[in-house]
């Protein structure tokens, strides 16, 4: 198997910076042992104007079968385990080699030159033989939405007999000017085995985490997300469904970041006084902080923390001794970390706050034992059939003493002049409840899980349509606290 990565440069930005990005020196040819052969990294050319890194993977097909990692097959097809395209055509073997040999580059890390990984650069990637179950059209459908100019030339079955038609292989050339090396490697890591539609190893549940980690930033919005997910996970339906659910939560979490700005603008447009109004997002945070202080909570979970606005507000108040922000989006958590300046925070202050990735649709032992949990503008982003899973994860499994839930009041929408009639406040809201609907849901949740619940308005409480945001304050039954 063979793959090359080429970039061009200038005097100020020499192409040989590729060596820093890949953590492989252009003047050396290096070999790396793997469980299925040897991976070689070398540079056919390394000049300031143009630099090419090549990855050559020598696969020992016999050793691969003897170690129990062959594709297998019926007894009468046993020879196919030894005579196949594995040594020559890009597959999951090459993807794993990319991850092993270029692990730092895949993560976007360069200690010697920390500024380099985030810089887009001209890139040209060539794969001489790529299995493509779906043909050149599928190759384009997978790579073009990611910013690549794609050339996928079908390889004929036999050049001397063109009437035999084309094989399932293509010669692939990818070119882009707006992508980083890390992004390019992540695309290849996922899409090479997707196009081959096979993996050389058993697909375990941890493959879902790998897919979401490497697909962060591009897979949630990819038009072929379902096909990519299904093929990457070897069509294992249970894992595919889990991955698609988590990808949807990522998409919703990232879309939610724009909601605060939209609501703030709407509040400002609604106000006729000369004094600048307090944005609804700030009023909501203040109401949450007041309720938490009233509850006496010291250890607090912000579930669906987004970019960390509430976590930051909690961290400023010393009465909150442990704050955990949970979100499904790694991108949102990275922004939250920058907002909090965690890398520059003193050890004592940093010990009070943690940011962790997690899905609220699944139980998580890390979330048990806290004084309070906050679900601020979260529930309306879930499809109604998925609410019971979130309900059990928070109220049934984590069981904090106090739970705060805020959500829009759909009745108030008529007061937004900028909001067309019949529309929800954000395009990703799956629903918006009336006050009666929210009270009915909250009452049932409280009864099922042993909580009491009271309701508070957030924002101006209109006598006809109520407040713009409604908040439920759940408190766990006293008898359970005494038993504990």
C-alpha cells in the first residue's frame, strides 16, 4: 500500500514544514513495525518549494492470517486469505498505519512549532490503488463536501482488454488549499475503510468513540453521515444507531451556541426604553445561580454546558467547590476551556472545575453523587421519544439533590416581533412547551423519581402569556437524603 502527501511553500513558509507536522525528519527514511507488517516513511522530495512525504505499508498477508486477523471465509475460499489485494490496495490497514505512524499529526499536535498545526496549507494526496465500493461517484460524494477537489480514475480490469470494463479500484488524487494536515489525516483515517467497506479487525464498541473523536468538526454535518457511520462500524446496527444518536447530539449542541445571541437580539429589539436591557441569557444565568445558592449546593453539574458560560459564572463564586461541565461536543468543550483559561489557571482554582465529554442520553457513573445539576435550554433540542432516556440518566441514575431545568415558554413567542408566527425560537428546537405542558412533564418526572417540583418565571412575567423562559426546580425527597 502506498500513499503520498505533498505540499508547496514559500521562503516564509517552506514546504519542509511538513516534516515538523508529521514528526518525521525529511532527511531520514524510517521504518515502523506493526502487527501486520512494516510501515516505511520517506520523503521522495524535500525542498522549500515542494515537499512530499510517502507512507509505504508492507503487509505480511500470511502472518496476518496466522494471527487470526484475516477476513476469513468459507472453507472452499481459504486460499483467498493468502491471495488477495491487501498488500497493494488502501484499506483499514493503511488507516491504522496512518494513526500509528502519524499519531501526533492526527491530533494536531506539534511541540516544536505549536503554530503550525492550525495553519491551512496547499495539500495534494495520492493513493494509487483505492478499493471503492460505490465507484468514483461515491468517492466524490465522500470527499468533496470536506473541501477536496477530487480526481478518482477507475482502474481497468486489464488494460489490454478494455472491453472487460473497470475494476472496483480507483486512482485517487485529492487537492485542497483550505485544510490542515490534521484534518486531511482524519478524513483519510475514516474514509479509507469506508470506501473499502471492510475492516481487518473486529469492530468493538470503542470504535464508536474513535469515530466521533476523529470525525469531530466534519462528520456531524456530512451529507453521507449515515453511510459513513454504517460502513465504518462494519454495518453493526447497534453500534451504528448509538453513533448516529451521539452525532445528532453533537450537531444540536453546536447549533445551540447561536441561540443565546438570537434571543439577546430579540430582547433588545423588544425593549422600548433608552436603558439597555439585561439580555435574557444573563437573566437566565442569574436565576439559575440564585436557585443554586438557595439550595446550598456546593458540587454542581452543568449538563449540556456548551461553551461554558454558566460554568464560568459558577467558578467565580467560591461557594461552588466543584463544578463539572458536561457536553457531547469536543469543540464546545475546547471553547469552554479557552473561555475559562484553564491552561493559565492556578492549581487550586483549576481543581474546582472539570470539563468532560458525555451524552445525556446514557447513564454515566461519573455524574453520580452531586448536590445539583442544571439542564439549561437543553430538553427542547431532543426529540420527544428520547426524553425518557435523558430523564432516567439524570433523575434515575445520577440523582442529584437538586435539578434545575429551564426551557422556552412557547406562549411568549407572540411577543417577539422578529419571530414569524408559528415558528420556534431556534431551528434546532424539536418542540417548545406551553406552561401547562412543561408543568405536566415536570410533575410526572418528579412523581416517578421521588422529587418535589416548583416553577419559577425567568424574564418579564407577562400577565397574559407568562415569562419568556420557564424554570422547574426539582428537589429530591427528604426521606431519601436521610436514608443516604
